[in-house]
C-alpha cells in the first residue's frame, strides 16, 4: 500500500520532533582539540595567555610535555556553518554579564560548548578561575565518550576477559600476548614505532583498597611488571621511573571506588621508557580489587593520544559475578 505524500512528510516531521538532536549536524574534530572562539586582540592579550595557561596546561604523566587540550582559535565573525560543528567549543566573549555556561549539542552532536562571559578582561579571567575545573571535566568526559564511540566501530572479540569475570571494550587491533590462568592478562596493540599495552590482574581482598596509597601501588605495579612483562634483553625489566613523582587521585569507574595513578616507566638495563596509567577498582561483587595497568612505548611520537585511549578502555569496565 502506498502512503500519501502528505502523511509521509507528516510522519517525518513527527519523528524528528521526538529527537531534537536530529536537527544537528555531526560534530567533528581531533581527540582533545578545542576550538576557541574569541577576538584576535583578546586572544593575544593577557586574557588569551590565561586561557592557554588553563586549557593548554600540561597533560599529566607524560615523559615530554604535551597540552591537556590542543587549542585552535578563531574570531567570532567566522564562527558559522562548518566551524560550528567542532565537538569542543570554548567561547570567550565580552558581554554585560559575568558568567560561565556549559551546554551540550548546541550547534552539533555530540558537542560540549563552554561560554566564558565577562564585562572586561579581569572578569573573564575571574570566571575562568572560578569554573575551570568544571569546564575541563565536561570536555574530558566528552572526549572519553567520543573515543569509546570510535573504538566501538571495530572491537576486540575475545573470551579471555570474560573468563576473568570482567569485560573491556578494546579496539580490534589489540592481541592477547600472555595469560596466566585466571589471574593475569596482557594485551597489546602495535603502533608504527612501538606499542600500547593493557595489563589486568587482581588482588583477592577488596577491603585492601582502604590501605593502599601511591607508594604501595607502585610497589605492586613494579612487582607484577618485573615478573610478568619481560624486557627485550636478558636481566631487563620494567619499573616505575623514580626521577618523576607519579600523580595519584581518587575517582570512580561505573560507580565503583577507584584509585588512579599516572606517571612514567623505564626499563632497567635497556633504553626504553614511556607513560603509564593505573586504575585499582574495588569489586565488591567478587570481593577483590581489579588492577588495570596501561602503558605505551612510542619513541619520538606524542603519547597523549595513547593515554586517552587507555582511559577510554578502562572506563568501559564491566564486572560480572563469579559462578
């Protein structure tokens, strides 16, 4: 049966009305890149310096400095059409109001738009100082979600993780390198000049999370790495680099209490080094701690992209109850 054109177009309009985001173009942009919309004079002033200081601050835990976000500035008069499709937008404008607003999917989807408004340079800087943490959190969460979306286009299908009563969403390029019964698993993705690695292992007492601190976590990490991850040469092994103090935070993954440690590693008796990201997650269901440790080796290549990938993988964690 043929549907009359009038009814056909009515159905399209109704269905679009139920989904406002269907009116928005697909957002675009590289991971951890922010389009900054502000006048050229403002960008080249003390206010622009402060924007760069906050939003292009150091990405923590890398061997060489890289910015938290790569900033691309454009003036407001050319912020239209395709430039509005940027996934992350930071608008810094002089107005009669002093505020900072965060909105989602304003011009495209998915998208995070942060508007910093102030009557003068001093007020704009003040608004950034007051709300920077909230704005950065919104951008970072959006980027993890975007990275997870991209990973899901081609995911690794393996039963190795399920045998550990967990699941992680990894790109299909990862391969199982080594497994030790139901206690340890090592996966690796080769890159142009190195590799990105994921280690998963367990501590069979979930209450120990209360006693763990940065130093104890490093001891555990170094012990497992030395025994489970062999170096390229005889008597070589990976350990946490002592020259740089690791960063330590308390966070959550899927509502589970989590300890986060970031820093750099090196190989004893070899010339290898790189960044690492370690999460220890309290698994009350199975009365254990899940340790997820990611590290990258990629000489002469920027490594922020790999650490964002590892965080996106780890934050996809699903836990299953043991039989």
